[in-house]
C-alpha cells in the first residue's frame, strides 16, 4: 500500500529512508532512489564502481524493497550519476 502511494507522487525521494535501511548507511551515502518507472525503482549511483558493486545484489534488493513498501514486485534499476 505504501509503495502505491509513493509511486503516485512520481518521486522516489520519499523512499530514501527505506532504501537506507535496506542497503545500510555506507551504501546509502553513495546511492539514492530518484524516480519510478512503473514498478521499477531507479537508483542513482555515485559512480560505475558503486553500480557494479550493487549489480549482483539487485534482485535481493528488489525483494527487500518490495517487502518494505508492501508491494508484490519492485525492480531495481541501477544507473550512474552523470
């Protein structure tokens, strides 16, 4: 339910506290949710190294975010800050 409400705003910034809890303080300092694309939550990473480090964990992070948001499915998309 909460996920649906957050998606309606179009902004993913409101999910930052949840994201930080899921990934931990260190990773959260270098990554942040920036927007929703349907059921996909786009995460901006501070560099390619951070994106590569999170890539193997993407599915597990997607499941944790879905559970935290009360959603059936969330897909994490990682992109590098420009």
